[in-house]
C-alpha cells in the first residue's frame, strides 16, 4: 500500500512543478518560443559540460558551439575550441511574468553563444521554450475545460434531480442522445463550420466549449443520481418530518454531499480535454500557430526523419504522456479518498 501512496504523492509534486513551469515558461527559457534561427535548424540538444577537451575541471558549467557541416543531412559538430560559459539569472529578452510584471531575467543563459537544452526544430526554434509555451496553452485548456464541464454538468444534473417530472425526462433523453454521438467526428464537424483563423482566446474558448458540450452527460447523470439518492435517505426524511423547509434541506444535506463527487468526476474528465486539444491541434483544426500548444508541435511527427534522426522533437509527446499519467493518478487518488469518506 505504501508504493501507490508514494506514487500519488509524487504525482501531486510533479503536477505542481508542471504548473509552475507552465506559468513561468519565459523565465525558464533562454530564447523566445517564436524566435527562428535558420542557421541552427534541427540542432541537437546542447551538452552541458564541466570538463574541457584537455580534461580540466571547471566549476562553472559551459557549452560548446554547434556548427552545421552538412545542411542536407542536418549534421553538426561541436567546436571544442570555442567554449561558452553558462550564466545563471542572466539578462535576456523581455517578457511579462504571468502577463503583468515586465522583466528580462532568465534562469540560465549563454550570452557568449547559443544554448538549446532540448535542441531546435525545422525552423531553428528552441524546443524547450516551445514545450513550455505549449504547456501553458494545453494546461489552460484543461483547467478551463474542467470548470466548464463541472458547471454545465452540475446545472443540468441538479435541474433534473430537483425538478423531476418532464424536465428530468427531457434532460436525461438529451444526455443519452449526446452519449450516442460519435464524439471525435462531431467535434471536427462543429469546428469545421467556423472560420479557420481566429484570435487565440476565441479559439481557446471555442475548443473548451465544444469539448465540454460533448462531455457533460456523465457529470449530469452522476449529480442527478446522487441528488435522488440523498433525497430518499432516512436522515433527509427525518429532517423533512421535523419541519425543515426545502431550502434548509438543500443547504444542509444535499449541497454539502455534491462537491466530493464533482471534484472526483472533474479530475476523471481532465484527460479528455487534453487529448481533445492535442487531437484537434494535430489535425490543424485547433490552435494553428505552431508554437502555441503541444498538439501543433506534434505535427512535426508527420515527417519520418523526425522519428529517426531528430528524436528531440518528440519532447511534446513525452509531455502529453506524462501529463495524462499525472492526471490519472490524481483522479484515482481523489476517487479513493471520496469512496473512503463515504464508507465512514
């Protein structure tokens, strides 16, 4: 039992680190995500060294400059005669922390050369900067998606459970209809009828609303079933017999029982929003700018040479797998806690 518990605690720590990295992506990057360096296309990850070519140890880490020797094959060599020391908390391009505080401070940089910890892509853009910028967009889709999904599902489920009658019947038949629809094809159809070029925030809200509009039935049906179950419980019947009003029963008995289930179900649905965003962006119907999300970055995998020769461009795929794994662990932890509390 200790291993799963440690794994879930580790998932919480990694999730917090991922959120911090996404929030402070510019501070952790040495170059802007959209900056191109066509002389360094498909440059391999820069190796951080402490020993020079003569075997001497250096307390300050340094890197060697990569020189392109074969543009057709994308072959580079390290110029060991040109070491460039790394500088921590150095000055670089200007940005705004969390979109508000202007600064030019970066965690690490190489003023005397170029530093690409995860290499570059086909246009010479820093892969680390792009992955961190993509994390901010993809995680923003997940967070806004969870909130929209929870609000929509709770509203429909509470209306069905509390009002009952023909309203309950109509809403549940609607949920069954939505569950029977082919989700991916419907999302593609809804997105295809809209303009391809839209501002970032419009694309974000449209994507979140579209996925939430397809995914709400499990939340609504769960909230409805929980309300019906609690309304028929013995302690609610006792409260009703003692003269409690409908509003008092809602506030004291029904509403406090809903948050554990809502949080658990929202975490379970989180991977759906991440996969939906990645799939739509990969199919070029989501975020169209190549530096805005992990899905757009994964379009590079259409080139077979990326899989064989430029493996560092697979970093977005690793981030997607890691995030999905963390979301599944967090949802499992919350579900177990909720079931344990219900048992007691």
